C-alpha cells in the first residue's frame, strides 16, 4: 500500500462527501446562520473545536462526531494507525447566491507529519 495514495483517497472522499447532498442538513443549518458567522468556519475534528465558537450547536457536534467516525473507519479499514493522525480540520465558507448556495471546504489532514489537503467548491439550489 502506498501511504500517499491512500491518504489522498481518504482526504478526497471526506472533502467530496462533506459538501455533498449527503450532508444537506448540516449545510442548510450553516446557510441559516448569520452571514458574518459563515464567511469562514473552522472545525478541528480531533478536539471538536469550532470557530467562531458562538455558532456551536447540536448539529455541529453531531456532524463532527459523524465525520470523525467516518475518517477513523477509513483509516482503520486501510490498515493505518488512527493514533498517527495529528491534524484533521476543515475551513468551510458559505456564500449565498440569488438562487444557489455556494460552499467551499478545504480539508487538512496531517498523518505521520505529512499534510494531505483537498479543496472543493459545491453549490445547491
């Protein structure tokens, strides 16, 4: 197994899934927050820290737990040690359009000291 290929696969899977129709409950929740709070949301999945902190809700915490479980499952399923995951975070930006909502997510995972990243732009009407 090539570690870089496997980590790239996991990061891509996560980024694509996070701003997909499978996560619409969370993304709609973000869309209804005050706009100034959604220009940049940062989530650290390893310590469940959300910035800005005053937007933390049950939906955020459930989403964090769900995706943390997903990534730990993917790592374990690939034969990788979850204890070697040093960073697992995203930056999420929301921008409303006339008829469409735009979401950009940038994922950072650091495994054994190497960064793996992926950015995705998605939109929903």
